């Protein structure tokens, strides 16, 4: 293949990577998006706060991890996957992790209680060619008493808005096939099997990869001839 063709692809990948780098360097959403998020949650007894992992105090980290562990450890083991507390903590609170924390605004003892969270990162997703700048949802977790109230769908819609604002082209997530409730939620929000979903070559896999486009690929991400 010609050197020109190679350079064209290299420029395109570099531009996509720059979008991801820019999102990671300035992870906070705009004031407008924060206002939109408040409106999304307005008719619920809940609120959402945006955090990088390093901003969370030890107590909040423990609450977040405890919810993840209680929801997912048995599911991992049932799927034949190992569960490792240290490994999951490192993933959850890595320097590039971002979290939407959903807490109760109800009066009394419930005030401030953690209802759920969405853990996401901005990444260059290279399972397909060309690679894509994505907002990857690592976790969407709700406390048992906070389910079936529309909070999961609202958290996903806020994550999608963040991804669009940061010029990511798609939201990607992984879900266990046995997690029927989660799959139903994602399908209802417009998610479908991603082209990288492993069932395309191995139907025995225990998980699915789903995605939802949130913006057309930015024009400066398109391959262009190299002068």
C-alpha cells in the first residue's frame, strides 16, 4: 500500500485520539449540561453529581464499591468469571474514570443516600477499524430500592449528553446476557448490538456489547488526503 494511504489513516487516528485526550483533560460537563441534568431529574426525588474518581472521599468510594460488589459479584461468578476486589477497585477508581452519582433528595433518613451511579470513560475504541472515540459505560448500578423508577434510563441519557458534548461518536457498553432487566433498559433507550459484539463469531459468549450513536463523526475525524 502506498505511503500516502498509510499517512491518511495515521492522521485520522491521531485526530480521533486527540478528541479523546481533550475529553480526558477537561472531563467536567458544561454549565448548560449540568442544568439539563437537573431538569432530567426534576420530577424525581433524586439528584445527579458529576465526579472524577480522584474527587471522591474514602467514604463515598466505599459506598460506590459496595453497591457494585453487591450487584455484580454473584453475576460474575455465575458467568464463570473471577471476581477480584482489588482489580475492580482499580478499574472503578482509575485516573480516567468518571462517575455520575445519583443520590436521594427525599426528606428524613433517606436524604443523601446513594441510589445509583454510572461509571464511564472517554476512550479510543479500537475493536473495529477505523477506531472510534467513544464514551464507554463500564457500570450502571442502582440500589435495589431505586430500580424500576426510571433512574437508570435518566442516568444513561445524561451520559449520552456528556458524550455528545465531548464529541464522542457513540456510547458503548458491555452487559451480561443473563441480565435481562438491564438489556431491556438499554434496548428501550435505543441501544443495539455493536458491530464488535462477540456473538458475531462466538454465540456461546456470556456477554453482549451494545452501542448507540450519539453524534455524527466530527468532520476533522474523517480521513483526508495528505498534502
